[in-house]
């Protein structure tokens, strides 16, 4: 894309605990030149943003990226981002200085996904409930995703302008049967507060697997979530049990959040969701989710969606909606 010398563009990024996606937008709708980087391979958020600014200056001489909106997990305490899953500390002011940005805004990563949901093509959504019908987008809509952590937000209107942020991943994990209670008791010997993402996330899945293996007197054989999923596909009994328990437990949590927040439909995103799709469709998720809704109430529809670039698009929409970008603007919630 040719960029006029006077064009005002914005760098947008979606930074998770594992990967960072970076691009730029001119219209606040589409995102160009997206690159995916591993967070652990970079010394800081400033390094990621600054390197991209330099790269675009070389490839698009007419464009000067001076503003940035970054969708990132966690929340702000003053100038500092609080996020236990990132490999580096983040100061908004120091990051803006180091990346040579005039304006840097941090927004919640799942808040960004919620901003983008109304623009998703309905035919790309995969239904998770048997016989589920599509009445069109219903609000409020819950957007939830297990990745390195567990994110959740609520889209409040059909334009995506109004979003409610949550810290549901850090709420206490609730057991729904004796096996889950045993897992919870086991994990409580390691952490004084066992929150939802201790089990219902990519890293949490491994905690669940290790706990189930200990209960069986087995030595855990797998160290990473992708290995665990492959082993479950290959017939490893404990690995398969882990994915079934994970899916059922996730179904209960999603139902509890729907009831608590008054959501009328659910979108499951996040990196883990795509990797375990066959297990999410296998039954435990649906059974545990539907069990929360007594007759004659119909459980709100649940859609599986490829996270893809939704966080980037949400960051772009946020930039477009701002009437002006002030230097080093810091939002209340990141």
C-alpha cells in the first residue's frame, strides 16, 4: 500500500503471554503488514514496538508511526503494567520513550477482541452446541479465551464501541465434582489462591495434567501443552482425561460467567481454543455448560472463533474511536 507523506497512521499490537502481533492501520478498520514475534525472543515491549517502527520507516518512507495502541493482558497500576505472564516489566512512559512514540495507549487484550466481535463474518463462526441456531449477534456478548492466561470481556453493543473488562481469570476456581475438588485440593498445596487460569489456560492445562498424573501414581511424561494434545490424540489415557476434564471445567466456568454477567451469547477465542477444538466438540464442554440452564431456559449460543487478528483489529477500532491521542496517554485499564 502506498502511503502519502502526510498520512496519519497508527501502530497497533496484540501482545499475549507467548506471542506479539504487530501491524499498522490507516483507517482504523484494516491492519497492514502484520508480523508475529515471540515475546521471549525480545528484550522488552519497547524493543518490539521500536523495531517495527524502524522497519516500517524503511519499507514505507512516507509513513511515520508516532502513535501506538497496544492490546495487552493485565492492568495498569499508575505507569506500570501488572501481568504475571510476560517475560518483561512494562512502564508506559519508558516504553514510549524507547520506541520513539509520541503517544502510547495500552488497552486490555480481550477488551480489544470484544471491540472487534461485531465485525466478524457470521459464516466464520463454529457453533459449539448441538442444534444451535444463529439469531444474529446478541448483546451483551461474552468473549472468553484460554491462552497463556485466561481473558474475558463483555461486548455491550452491536458496534463494539462499549466493552466491559473483567479479571475473571483471577477469580477463584470452583470445583463441580469430586475429581475437580481433588484437583483443587492438590493445587491448593502449591498456591494459596487457585484462580481460574491455574487450570483453564495453556499453562493451567499442564497443572491439571500433572495433578491427574500424581493422583494415578504416574510420572508426567509431557512438558508442553502441544505435546499433551498430541498425546491425547494418540491415545494416551491420562492426556485424554486431561483434555476431557479441561473441556468440562471450561464449560462450567463459561456458564457461570453467562449467568453472572447476563450474557446472551458466547465467543470462545484464545490460542488454546483452536488447538483443542476436537475436544471442545466431543461432549464434556456442552454437557457441563448446558447443565447450568434448567428447563425451559435455552442455553445462550456458544461460538468458537479463530482469534487471528481480532486483537489487532480491536486496537485499530479503539484508535479510530479516539478523538485525539495525547502524549503517553494511559488508560485506567490495560
